[in-house]
């Protein structure tokens, strides 16, 4: 999947539980999540790069790009669902794309992948936690895992500024106090 984004010239990063596992405490996940800065001119090259190994509804892809929303595709080789979140145009979406880092997925798997900065992983997880009614123990555990593993290496000023901007400052402060 990463190679297809790269071949098509799409800025992307792995997100969700895979990113929080890379930055924090590893956990199993049923799917793979990406954020991709897909634009209409990427459709043909990206679909060609994906090839026959992935099932993608081209019309749904075009609609997701136009509406800046997510779509599901399927890796037919592994029967894995892949969620692709089309990056938005707001300031935090753009900032996250600028802060992407290339690094190993895990200590055991040294495959280089595009990952969000750990601060952005925490903020995104907090936003999902809030959107889900603050009821997901997994989201909260992911946040605490990244904070614990990355302790001392996080830019707290950056996190507080963006947490306020996206409406999760209270959750960030609660997580930092845990």
C-alpha cells in the first residue's frame, strides 16, 4: 500500500492503532488505517499502482477525494480491510502532513513506513476518543501508551496548542496527569 502511494506521488502516513503501536504499546488491530493527501489527479496513477491486489471502487474513491472523507479498500491477498482517510484542508491536517516521519514500524519489523509524529498520534487518538463518546478503552489505552513510551520526548507546547484548537485540551491534560 505504501509503495502505491509513493508511486502515485501521494503524501501519506500510517495512522490509527498501527501508529500508536509504533510510538507506544503494540496491540493487535483488525484493519490498517492511512491518511492520504489524495487529489483528483492521483486517482489513475494510484489505482494503477495498487493493481489487482486491491479492491477499490473508483467512483467511491473520487467521491471521498471530493468530499475529503474516508473510504474502505480491501487487500485481496490478505483479506485485510484498509481505511483511507483523505486528508482535509484545515490547518491541523496540513500540519500533520508536514510532520510525517519515515521510520521502522516496530523494533522487530524494520520496514520503513511514513508515520505521524507521536504528538499527532496522541492528538488524533484523543479526537477519536472524544468523537466516540469517551467510551473506548482502546483509544484511551493507546494515548496513555504513547505518552508513557515517549515520555520526556514530546513537544508538550505543540500538543497543548493543537489540543486546544481541536477541542481536546481537557482530555490531553487528563492523560498527562495519569
